[in-house]
C-alpha cells in the first residue's frame, strides 16, 4: 500500500519557456500546492504539522478552494497515513497497551508487542483510507478541514467540532459528513478481522467508533487553534 501511495503521488513539474529581448530564458511555473502543502511564499493550506510533529495535511485555510480529484484524495490519505509520526505513535500506543495488557488475547513479550503494533498501524491506515479517500471519492465529499481562523473563540470552538459531522461536498455545498462518520464505523468494523476474538463484537465496535469520532473532533480543535498558539507563544505567525 505504501509503495502504491508513492507511485500514485508522483507528478511532473511543469515549466514554460518565454522569449526575452536579452535572449531566451526559462520561467518555472509553480504548480498548485497539494492538499496540506502550501506553495512557495504562501500559507493558504495552513500548517502541515501541529506542535511541529503531528501531521495535519488535511487542514486548509482557504474556505473556497478547488475540489480535490480522486488522485489528490489518495495522496492526502497516503501522506497522512504513512508519515513517520504515525509509526512512532503506533509504537507508543503498542507499548502502553502492553503495559496495561489491553487486547490481552495478543499476549505479552515481543510477539504480543508486535501484534499490538501491527494493529495500531492498521487502525490508522483503515481510518485514513475510509475517511480521506474511499468515502470522499464515492460520495463526492471533501475530506479536508476548513480552518476558520477568525471570529470569537466560542464560535470557532463549536465550528471545529461541527466539521466532524457537517462537512463540504466537492461542489462546496454543506452536507452531513458521511465520509467521517461512516469512515469511523467501517474502519472499526474492519478491525474485528485482526483484533483478538475476545475483543470483538458489536458493542466494542460502537464504543471504539465513538472514541474515533471524539478523537477527530479533538484533532479539529487542534487544527483550528494551533496556529494562534504558535503565533502567541512561539511568535511564528503567518499571514493567513
């Protein structure tokens, strides 16, 4: 899957030659920045990392950007899923699970840790694939978080929570965020295929899906307010 994401993401860099009174010259045209990655001299797509490490490639400061193609949605899924931070976070999660003996069917020791680590990586990949690629393509919805960046704190707080359930279509209209909600439930349903038998079932799947949605709401809050915190505390301000 990772190799497929790398191959899928490769694109040529366009250029254009222009005649000049002083002789021929070459002017390089800057391509439109991919989702979550601002072009040179711009900050339209927002901050790529929260706290400098947590990937937030799906965040954009533009309220009315061009819609994403299926290829761009795949690139968004791949960048978010296979970022090195995700592998490190999965390792920490597996270590905590080992210490608390969560998912006890995996056992202890190196084998148990390896199974927990694999499950943590699979959980991230499943969620990102469903929420940022599969359902957004099938349902023609935009998987990005549209940062408001202005207004009262209360309004922005509620706005950020709302986006987990009320997003945008590819046409820019507002709609129930089926991609995020279905993505959370389907991804946790898939996890029943690799979780230990004692940690499967409808009730556990529903609870984990709810936790996944709460996690998404927390990520939205961080995406909304991190640039403000970064500016006030670390004086790294961007003109957005």
